[in-house]
C-alpha cells in the first residue's frame, strides 16, 4: 500500500497552477496538521475494525504485504505533495511522520518523498526531514532563467535553487528529482536547451519534464500578453524532442511519458499509481484507491478542519470499481510507462487474455505504428507516445462498445 499526504498551502499561487492550493497563515497550518493527524488515526482504526471486509482488504494489499515493524497495514511509499509541503514547520512534518509510523507498518526500505519549493527550503528543514526518514526530494525548479520564473509567478530564483540543492546534498539526500517546464511564455528553444544542460550538470537522480498546459480559469489563461508570447507548436515540439535527446545522452532513461531517471531511481510512489497499487490519500482533496473503490476528501478547508475524517462510503464521490473499470485503468495507466503492460500479469489479475479483450485496438494501433508487442509486453511506440491520449481513448471498454 502507498500513502499520499496533501499539503494545500503555498506562499503565493503561481499563475499557471490549477492544483488545490492557496496561501494561509501559521494558525491555519497548525490546525490543518492536527486535523491531518486525526484523519490518519481514524482511518487506521477504521481499517483495522473492518472484519467483514478483511478478505477483500487483504487482497487489495496483497502486493505490499511484507514482514516489517509497526502495528498496521504495510506501507511501501509515502509522498508529501501539494501545494508546498516544504512550507510546513519541521515539527509539523515530524508530527505527521510520527503518526504514520505509529498507525501503519512503514517498510524499512520505504520511499518517503517530499515536494519542495526552493523559496521555502533551508538547512534546518533539510536536516529535520532527513532525521524523520524522508529520503527523496522533488524540487520544483521549472527554469534556470529568473525572468521566466518571475513570469510563472514562482517565489524563488535560480540562485535559491542552486544553494538549496547543494544544502540538500550536504544534508544526505541522495535521491533528488528536479521538475522543469517547457513551452513557457517568452521561452526559446535555446533557453530550454540551456535549462536541460544546467539541470543535468547538477546530476540529480530523477528529472520530470512537463510542457506548460494553459488551464482554464488560471490567471495565465486570462493574460493575453503572456499568451501571445507562448512558443509556437513547432518550437514546442522541438523542445519535447530535445528533452528525450539530451536526457538520454546523459544516462536518464525515460520510464514514463514525462519522467526520466538514472537506473534504479524511478519514483516508486508514482510507479505504484500506474501499476494499480492501492493507496490512501490524506488531507484536503486527497484521492484514494483502496478496497477496489475510488474516493476523495472534499475541497472545503473549513469543513475539513471541522470533520477531517469520514467513513469511505460516506464520501460524496465514493465509487466501487467494476472489473471493467479496473481493466481499463490497468491498460491506460500501464501504457503511460515505457515498459508497457505485461500480458502475463494482466491475465493473472483478471483471468482474461489481454488480446481477447483488446485485440481489435491492439491490431489497429500496431498497423498504424503506434503500438508494439515486445515479448510479454504491449507498449506504445515513440509515435504512439506523441498521440497517447488518442490511443488511450480507444481502450475505454464502454466507449468501444465492449462489455465483459
């Protein structure tokens, strides 16, 4: 099983961001952490008392059951996301981690990640995080050009990033991801190539590269001046190609559409999402996939602070997943990864041959050069990755008219 912790707070919301995040004061952050801890405790208690559903819960957690210390369900990964988790005071992170350890069995080799903004990092936080077992950082750089960072509304400079990256290394972090973005307003191909070079010179273990998406309702979507500065489609495409080329030459293997890593340094938590590992999400708006059901917390911060825990079935969007939905998810999320979907594992999980279920789609996309079969695995080709959303749509069973 995996755990996701959502920290919705930030110093200032970036102009392109449509995530559930907002600025707030210290008093609310303190109340939120206390509510978060209550939710974790109440959830762990509820899971432990679900005797009627014990067999089903055990099956949902089958992949993560190992011999490890602790009193509750075995946990392989923990991920603090946001928002800006690094904005929390060190003792708040300590309190949350202490609660997780007391309520769940955290594997000895668990991957524990925390997203950090270079503008909210310092030496005391870094050493406290390491003391609390956090062993992976995901640092949001986005660009090495300060003017582009200002355009995005980021609170940090490249110098802030460089200084805090070196501090993180000295604090003992040997597994660091750097987030970068392409197709920014005013960004040229040369600018982006410079960012790729500088980032690889830092030698992080992992790099996530995302093309800017203009989300409806964000300040950026309403700023005509900045929209007019967006690179054209051809330049955007060249940036995408340069990402694969430059990172590949530097030894970063592409293991998912937007993620590259040195050998053995793929993000285990995110890989779990794509492979169908059960997870519990704690905090405002956090999503969960547990016991063959999907559900999430509400997005009203005041309501969450008043009642942080609700039984799973009382969540407004609680939905038991059908066999068809889980097969769709396994196929679509699996195809996001470069290794693709294992035909053997699919058959073991669902008792159905993958080609029997998706034979028409597989043949169609093979003929179009968008899909290939390599040994036990079905995966997208480079051309298929370029139009992945189009491919994914046809693996929805209801949309394709198939029922099982």
